[in-house]
């Protein structure tokens, strides 16, 4: 699975931190919504197209948080 993008709400701490990840594997696209940092709870969404996955990402990023996109290292 290849991670394509990562967004973070800019808040520190287990209770406040939220992350959204966009990943792909073959023709499938995955969105992970995580609350609480690396040990937090995640919800996963699976899509057949990048456009559908990005629609979900935009919906998840909508709201009062100041989301920022974090860089993702290119695959080696």
C-alpha cells in the first residue's frame, strides 16, 4: 500500500490530534480518519477511484480545524 497524502489538524496531544491519510493499492483507494495520534482510533473508507476518495477527504477536512498537508516521501 502506498501513502499518497497526509493531513493533520495542527493540534498536539492525544485528545486533540486528528489525521487523514490517502492511500492506494492497485486500483483501490483508501482514506483513513484517525483521532488521537498513532495510538488513536481509526475509521477506514475504501473507494474504486481517486476522485471518490478525494471527495471523502474534502468532507473530512471541512470544519473549524486548520488542516495542513504534510509531505509524503516518494517511494524508493
